[in-house]
C-alpha cells in the first residue's frame, strides 16, 4: 500500500479521524455541538504532540518527512477548519436564538417574512465557508513556504508563525462553548462572530513566536482545564 503507517503519523491520523467523526456527528440529526467540542479538544491534544513524536525517529526518509508535512495540513483543515464550522451550524440547530432574532425583525417590520430565516442562514453559512476557506489558504501558504521558513530558522534559531495558527481553534471555540453551556447565556450567534474574526487572524501579517515544549504543555493544560470545566458545569447545571 502507498503511504506511511508507522508511529510517526499515528497522532496525525487520529486527529483526522477525530475531526471527521466530530464533523459528521455535529451535522447529523442526532448530533450535538458538545460532542464535536470534545473531539475538537482531542484533535488539539493530538496536534500538540504529533510533530514531536515524528521527530523522535532519527532516520526518517525525505518521503516520510514530506508526507508528514502534507497530511498534517490535511488533518488540520478537517480538525480545525471544517469541524468548528460544523459545530457552529449544530449550535444554530439546537437553540432558539435564530428564531428569536427572526421574530424580532419580523415584529419591527410589522409581519411575518419567510425570507428572513433564509437570509440569516445564508449569512451564517457564508461565514462558516469563509472560515474554512481562510484555514485552507493559510495551510496551503505555509506548505508552499516551508523551505523559506526552515531557512529562517537555521539563520535566526527562532521559529515564528505569521498570523494566527489554525490549531488555536482547539482552545478558542471550546471556551465559547463553555460559556454557551451556562443556561442563561446563548452564544450561538456570537460564535459566528468569533469564527469570522479567527478567519481574518488566520491570514494576518503579524508574527507570533512558535511555542516551545513548555508552551505546548501550557496549551494542553488549558485544553484539559476546559474539559474539566465542562464536566463541572454539566454536574452543577444538571444538563
């Protein structure tokens, strides 16, 4: 069979599978955004260590290295691009805020308007598509400039991100969902505002220093704290 199947790619494959399952479940009739959130956190955990696991193998061939770079981007597009978009659409399906907003506008206009619902759905779908498109453009750009970045690292000894990494989705969107879980807070619509802001930041020109081992551990700890916070909220609110 073509491809690479050793331990260096296991976490990347697991992240991709988690992202696919989360997307399918969130968008299915029985799905729920919080199932997607748990799987998004799992994707973030896998991404935090997949590169380090791959570099443990000292005798990797050029094919294995290039293959690892490519599948990492494909997995990130699904896990941190498509899955957050699917979670957002699932949030709209599981709450009444969109109906409330539609009713408010119809009330101001003096009557029912069947086009209002369609307009809002088109807007939210457009934001979700723009978000995924921005994630894809970012990932493709960094694949195309990989050699330039490696040269910069050799010259300066420091690695930087240009713009916001797509993997930050694994921490940002679960935080929004945690606040959304509180009974009197509905962040379904603000979730899409955050998604639009993230899309812009993905393509930004600002630079962020790439986190080292301690930075990765801090982000993993934040993700674990979000997971624990959700369990505590679930127990306190009995939802």
